[in-house]
C-alpha cells in the first residue's frame, strides 16, 4: 500500500478510539505516553534543535508538576486553569537555566551545571514541606475541567490528547519557521548565525523558555495523571529517561520524540509482564540505550525515513 | 539565614572550639571527594571526555571488593591454591582490594574500547548519554543482585579513634580510617603527579590532551593509551569507592551523589588540573561540614550544587584552571 | 560618501597588538583587497568590522554611523555581511534553508502569527523562499537547493555562502578568502560574479585573499598588512612593484 501524508490525520483519529479497546491500566500507560510526548518534544528543542547539552529538563518537568499541584491544593484552582501557569513556571525556569548558556557556558560545563540545577530543585521540593509536602509528597486532587471531574483514565485521555495535539502542532509551526531555522543555525555555528543578523542570545533564551513551557505543561499533566507527586519522581533516573526518549526517537525530530516516548514508556510495562525479568528493568534499559547509540545513532526516525520518505522529518538533522 | 548567622556570632565562643573537629572531618571526607575528582580528571585529561557514569563505576568498585572478599577468604582456607599462598602473607582485605582494582581496570579498559571509542568522534550528546547509560546498566545489575538488603562492607581493621589535639577541653578526634584515607590519597596524588609530569607515559597523555589527531600522526596509538587511561581512571575511582563504602555504607544509588561531588571538586579546582581537583575536593569537604553545623544542615546536601553553579557563573575556569596549569 | 570608514583601529589580545592604527575606507562599486602574510591581522580586522572583536581604540563608521560598539547581529542587520574562511555554512540545513537563514532579518513573521499559522505569516515565508530560490538560480546552483549544505562540493558551498550573504542586498560584503580551495574554473566564475555584483549592483566588497592572481584581477585597490600595520596601499599594478610588499612576503 502506498503511504501518503493523510496518515498524519488518520493516525490521531484512530487513537481517538483507543479507550474502546483498552482497560484502565493500559489507558493509564497511554496517558503516560502522552505526558512523555510533551517532555520529549520540549527537550528536543534545546538538545536537538539548539544543540545544547542541558540536563535541566527534569527541573522544568518537576516545576511544572509542582506548580500545578500547589495551585490546585493551596489555592483551590481547578486543574485546567493551572495548565498554562504550570507552563509559564516551566518557561521561567527555562529562562533561569539559560543564564549559564548566555554567559558562555557550553558543552560538558553546561551539562554539569544544569545537572546541579536539577538536583538543587529536587532538594528544594524536599525542603519546602509547607508547599510541596516535602519528602512525603504532595497529593493532587482529581483534575477538573470546566467543573467536570476527570475521574477515569478515559476522561483524562481525551483532555490530554487535546493538549498534546495543540502543543505539538504549535511547536512544529515555530520550528518550521525562521525561529526553528535560527535554532539550527546556532547549533551549527554560533558566529555565522550572528553574522546572519540572528540575535543569538535572544534565541538561546527563547529556546530554553519554549522548552520549559512545553515540558512544564507536560509536568502539569503528569500531576493530574498520577495524583501524587514525590521528589523521587524527578531524580536523575528521569534525566536518563528524557535523554533516552529523544535519543531513541531521533535528535531534533518531532516524530522521533513521539516514537521515543511511546517506546521508552511502554518498555518497562512490557517487562513487568515477564516475571523472570522483574527487577531487571534498569539494566535492560541501560543496555538498550547503549545498543541504540552504537548501532542506531540517528534514532528510530532515521529507520522510518528509510521505510518511507513521508516520515522524513523537516527538523530532523544529524 | 540571617538569624542563624547571628546565633553563630553570639555563640562564637562556644562554637569556635568545635571548628577544628569540623575541619578535620571535612578534610577526611574531602580527601575522598578529591580522589574521585582526581580519577575523573585523569580520564578527562587524557581523553577530553567527561565520564557521566563515573559515580556508578566508583560504586561498583566498593561492590567488587564486597563480592571478592568471600572468594578470597575461601581460597585462604584452601591453602594449596596460588591465591591462598599469597593470602597467607597478605591480609585478605588487601588481596580483595587489589583484585577489585584490577577488575575495575579491566572494566574501564573494555568500556572505553567497546563503547566509547567507536563514538568518540560523534556528537557530545551521544558520549554523555553513553556514559550515563553504562552507569545506569551497572547500577541496574548491582541493584538487582544486591539491592534488596543492607550489606556490611568488610572491614580490614576495627574502628578506632584517636585524639589529635585538645583545645580548651574539647578534643579533636580522627578515626584510624580517616587517617589511612588521607595517607592513601596523598600517596595517590604524588604518584599521579610523578607519572604525569616525569614519565614518558605522562608526556604522551599530555600530548593526547592537546590534540588527539596530532598524537596519532606522530605515531602514538591513541586508542591503546585511551583504553589504559580509562582503566587507570576507573581503578582509582574504585579505590575511592572502597573507602567511601567504609566511610558511609554500601549503597547502589550512591552514584549520582558521588558524581556531583566529584564534579564540584573538579569545577572548583579548575577542569583538568590535578592538584586543583584535590584542593577543590578538600575545600568542598570542609565547607560541607562547617557550613552544615554553623549555618544550616541543608548545606551538607547543597554545598556541592551551589559550588558548581556559582563557580561556573562567576569564574568558569575555577581556581587553578588556567591554561598554564593544564600542563603541570 | 564613503560606505565604511575605519579610523585608527587597534585590536589587542592581551599584550599582543594584532591590528595597529589601521585606517581605510570602502566605497560602493569598488573591490578592496586585504593581503599580507599569515598572522598579519587581516581576519582580525574583519572580525573587528563585523563586531566579533572589540576595538582597543579607534572608530569604525558605516554609512556615517558608528558601529564599533554594536554586536555582530546588529552590524549584520545594518547591512554588512560576511563570509567565513572555513565552515561558515550551516551543514545541517539545506542550501535553500541556508539562504533563508540569511534572510532572517527580512522575514517579519510574528510569534503569534506563526503559532496561529496566519495567512500573512505563510505569505511572508513563501515570498522569502521564492526570493531565495531566485538568488540560487542566479548563481546557477538552484539544483542543489534541497541538498544538505555539508554534502555540497567546495565550490557549491562557497557559492551558497555568497548567496546567503547577499540575500538581504547588503551595501557592503566582506569575503574572507573566497577563492581558497577552489578549482581554477570555479575561481574564474567566482571572480566574474564578484565583478558583476560590484559593477551592476554597486555594492562595496572587501576581500581577504592569498591567491595573488585572483586579487590582482578582481580588485580596484589593494591594501597590504604586515604585523597589524598597513605597509602599502594602491592599485594592483603599484602593489606588484612595491618593494616593501615583496619584502614582507618573501622575508628579504
């Protein structure tokens, strides 16, 4: 069968029917995938498009989740009203994380620094029990949208799907424009980018803020999905998870982020089904990342592009 | 924060005699950070790769000793074996230690040869993630096999404590462990200084740090030396891990904790500087203890994060990271 | 009116004076070449004009406005475009996208417009793409528009870089060793293109070049730098006979 671009419309429509065939638990996994799609898409902006080695994504994720959680528990706001503020908090954290990059910190130095930033945030979640519930965690009430309670995973699914589609389309429009080109130009050669009249500093700030915004929204959805936030949810294992998503999917590729999040989120759930593998998730995960880097350095999206050229991603470069 | 500082100032007379004890224990733990930072610096200097999985390899060093210890003691029982013969002269702990350092040397050698070298020319991101993934896999295996119960690190000698000196009736104590740690780290620092500045091996490593391509053009087998350096770096890290296991506990999750302290020491001392790493480690050890008691216990946790962030923002080259000191 | 006026420009790296009290002007419709031995300070002077290096003293005026305090992207937006000695192209972008990046300042799409994908945002992007394709076509490299820049040949790369620099119709073009690594026929072509730009579009060109025949043929004025100082300036024929220049080059 010859593939054409209409599958990009047919596929999401098919996804709409998922709740009919899934049980609550599988639906939860699908919802988690939706959360991680935003995490991957946001992370890819800084790492894949801007080309900066920044580990701050977990901080954005956590800040978005806690912002949503705190706003609902402390101020009694309905969840849907906290989604945008959570994104803005993430964007603010993104601005903060871009400061070292603006000061000329690059490569491993930037990685180390943003790693420290993430750990500092995690420490902050533990040390401010008045707001975040400390190490006991924060229980988030059931999410509400326009007064409707999202009591089941199926309800959450439709809301999440809507958010993800909107955010992914918006991100793709930005990346397809001169903004996305400027990001890639900076990744390739900062001096040459500046010589084209691109204000590189502003674009650093924009990329980090945009990434923070998208991931912050992902965090807010995560808070609504799991219902209980604890500081351990945002430790270094998350860093590896986020990296794995964009690396397995394909750096700088939107389709890759989506593929990566599906695969990385689903794998532990599959492993859980085989009793003799239980407890081995970590090393299997580590080994699979190693294998991907060694043998598929351009990620899954490069495989798909080989199968059919319509999967060639316009932003996919490596 | 201000109140705490004020209370420190008002209680100055009471607090001051504690200071030597804090500094001494700070130095003792700082020595461990220093050793880990030193092993990371050696890796970085030769291969210009920052190993983000180093913390987990350090952790593996401690576990390697833990796993080898029963085997060594078993072999001592069977006196006819070669290992048993050796062990009749040397304490089993030392045999196990040396064996575990060898194991980690081999690990480092193989990790570089198989996983790092093929992607060395690829994007930095792949290198960083590869190192993280290796560390993650190592942690996964250890956690699966030994993570379920709290394990006791075998001790080479009973814990003892000595009074180093006395000030106004408040003594300053140091454990035998701490003394030995300091001694070992100082010896290791001297050895690596001599190796890197006086030997041909050190010169070659220096050349490779300047330019790997140039080195290969003048006939240096860069891959071979990189393998060796990764081996050396990992076994030095393992030594740090063993001492860390003795000082704290056996814990499969200690990797990130270790990594960030090593980074903090390297950043403060200046990336690539051998003695910078050591001095950075000592300063961070002391800062953690002193600030932790004098200002807030929070500083025990966050000193290293703050040091990394502040140093990279204010003085990215650290204390000794000038170009001149890159070529000790 | 002089297009660019450099007055007593000095650039220092620590104790080293890379460019020392250099003054010159550039006019529209003229090619000025900077030559000199390696380390003479030619590229440093370029960087100072483009805003990548700070002047220790002196001034640079472009169209009667001081530009030596501006950042590189501001100077670029004023209309001074440059090419790079090596690797100035964005390898992961296609040739077309490289030129579109050159047009960055002339694509006025707003953030909100892009998000909503409004008709005007689409029209602006479309117009820019059309212009970029036309420019590539003018240089005879439209057939590589969709190829990644890093896969192009050396000559094609150089052409794309020049097209990219010219995309915004800048009044002044700085070319850093445009002919290096090019085959003789491509060099000839490049020479013709530069002459055509200067004669027909009336833009000013400053170029750094080591290929002496290239310089002699294409330039109107040649300025010779040695150890950061101007040692000679004049028409190609005068420079050919100048004793100081021969000394600086041959080290006699």
